C-alpha cells in the first residue's frame, strides 16, 4: 500500500497491527500532515441498497422516474441500461426469483416490494459472484470480520434466513452448488460490519451543475464493501477521514498530524450524534463498545453534546458515564449497557431507557422540521426550537448542533432570506450559528474535517457582508476597519479552501472547494483594492 496509488516503489505508508481490544487495525508507518493521503482504494463491489430509491441498478446513476426491466423488474434509468452487458449478467439471476417473490406476496407472506427486495440482495449477490469471477477479491472478502457468533442470536440473523438466504441460493445454486445459509450469513455479516455509504450525484446537479448544498438531507447512496478500509479501526474522535467520489474510489485523508506508529482511526458513525446513539449503532451493527476518548468523557470535551437537563434539581446536567465493568456488548440487542446516566450537580440517576425515549422524542422533532418545505416558516420553526429545546437539552446538544447546520444553510438560500436580502441582525445570526458550531467541531472533529471546511466556508459570507455594510454606513471614515474585517473573513475562507481542496475531485465538496478558491481570489483582489484606496487617501 503506497502513499500515492500510482507509485509502487515507495515504502508502505501504513501497516497492519492487531490488539485484543480493536482486532486488526492500521498504524502509520510514517508521519502524516493534515490533508495527506493515507490510502486510496476501489470497492470489492458496490450496489444500490434499501436506501437507494432513485438509483439505477445498472449504471448507478440517479433517475427521476425508473425504467423497469421487463424481465427482472429492477429499477433502471433507461432501456440502454436494460440491454447493457452488466445488467444482462445480473438480470438472469434476478429473473429467477421474481415468481417466488410474487407467490409469497399472493399468499400473504410478509415480503418487501420487488425493488426493495432486490435492493437488499444486490450487494450480497455481487459479492458472491466474485467467488467464481475474481478469486483474489473473494479471498479478501472472506478475510473480513463478519461477527457470525454474535449475530446468530440477533433478529437480523432470522431476517436474513427468511428474506435473503433463500433468494440468493435460488439465484446461484447452478453456478455454486455448495452455496448454503451459513455462507450467505457470512456475506451479510461482512456487508453489515464493513460497508460504507457511497453518495451519488443527483439528477439536478448533473443537469445544472448546481453546487452541493452544505448539508442536504435527501441523498441517494450506494453501499460499497472495501477491503483495506474495512481494516481501519473506529474512534468517535478521528485522525483520518474517508471521502468517496462518484467513481466509488475511496480516499482516506489525515485530518490532524499523525505520528509514525500511531493508529489510524476513522469514524463509523456521525460525529453529530449523542453518545447513546453512537454506542447503539456500534453495539448493534459492529458488535463492540466504543471506549474512545470522547465516549469516556461524560461532557464530550466540554461540549455537553449528550447532556439532558436534570428533572430533580433542574440546574444540573444528566451525563453519560462509561461503566468500565461492562466489557462486552453481547449481541448488541440490549443497548447502552455500559452507560450510567447521572446528574453532574445533584447526582440523581436516570435509566438508559428514559434517556433513549427523551432522545427519540427530541430527535424526531428535529428530523420532522428538516423534512418540512424550505420556506420562511421553516426558519421561524427552527428558531423557535432554539428557545424551547434548551429547556430539555443542553444548548450544545448534538441535536441542536444538527439544527444549527440546517439553519446556517437556510439563512442565505430561502427566498426572502437570500444573502443580499439578509438584515444586519440576520447576518450576525448566521455568523453566530457558524461560530458556535465551529467551537463544538473544534473538539468533536478537529482539523481538516469536511464539515469544518463547509462551515468555515459558510462563515466567511456573513462576515464579508457585515464588513461591507459597516463600511457603507460610515462612508466618510477611512477603509481601515473594512480591511481588518475582510482579512478576518479571508482567514476563515483560506482555511475552508485548505481543507476542502483535499476532497477527491468527484465529490460535491470538491465543487465547493473550487467555488471557495474563486471566492478567495476575489476577496483578496478586493482587499488589495481597499489597501490601495487607503494608501491613496493617506498620500493625498
Ligand atoms: C470494519 S472492522 C475493522 C477491522 C477488524 N478489527 C478486523 O480485525 O477485521 C470493524 C470491527 O473491528 C472492531 N473494532 C473497530 N474499532 C473498534 C474499537 N474502537 N473498539 C473495539 N473494536 C473495534 C470491531 O470488532 C468491529 O466490528
């Protein structure tokens, strides 16, 4: 494995190690600077999954309306894709199971609609096909962790026995006479433990070259199983970050300086989730209890991202304390087993189920808001939540961090609230939301994190506008203050460029990086112009 994929002569930049806690994990064989490429890799296989509603099963492009294959009923983008060699190869397998799906439906058996049922089978099918077609990749797949023992007592095992194994066996029995439930369960385990989401470009962006909005809730994704990336350990506070381009190539980039001999850690979860949410996901899907620095710090580096207001004393915060006595997550069905919730002031304890319910209620409020039509009412609703929710949760709780992202984006993109239409107080509000979020991100995803880059980019906009407004209002004064204010915005914009420039060229963030570079050039020209003006004023 080399620093740059094109070079084969350089020594490997990372190597594998193994520990009782983490299993296998990668270690830096050399020092990395933020932005350095740790590794690059294409997937063993990728496919639309149950979350991919408008993705062609053939070419993986986004479609508005599906062209349904007349044989296997796969959702495709066009007739061209139906007759393509890639689809034809899979179509003959998928066609075999359609009568069984229909007969189960007729007999009132619980079964998903055809496209959903097929989407659950696509990635396991493509991985199973490697066995006969690409033995090297198959061997890599067989080397991946699948947590067979832990999964055997979970509901997902039973689900796979009923809904996945019979269909894959029916499809492949001729080519693979020894296919059996155990092999299918191993593949499903490898998919669940090791797969990554691959975002795809949506139709709108392809047609109109619309830059990706900083945070979009509706995204079409594929699932991809990678070999090397699957050997990377998780931490909720990372030193490396994964980006996957439209071509499905994964790039892992150092986000902070990494010393030689240090472990490489990426996040399997979203950093803007609570400790209970992150641990639940990791226990249930990946079968381990995360004991990273963040999970072991009840205040999560002073951010209070999981803090719930205490019902007893009403002044303290109920926080998650790691219970080191619980060392196994079992099969992951009983959640939050290693967390004890206690008020930092009065010591009152709360049950994990109670916390879970509170989090669910608040998370649903935030999620429902994010699904509403994007208009001025949505801005009001979001702002109301900043008044009501802090009665229950900390002002920097993960859900309010998520809401800040939505609101930052709304100020500047909603008709009536476009950047030139924003008043001084709304520009200040946008800047304030960005600064508050950046303060939390400084602790939760420090360094060259993509999210920090995007928010830094957002922050420079209100700062430049505010600087201009201040200058225009006091036209008679020297441009000194304007230059100082613009230079502050320049610092943020420059950092945004430094971070986002490392995104692979085919990612939406890379487009933002290009826009940010153009903005930086323009801002620097503007600053130079004002400096010249200042110089002329002085010399006159
Ligand atoms: C994607 S695999 C990583 C490679 C794996 N260690 C191996 O040896 O194949 C994910 C699995 O690694 C282990 N793992 C990763 N990060 C961990 C962590 N921070 N703490 C404990 N186990 C971890 C868990 O068993 C998890 O299900």
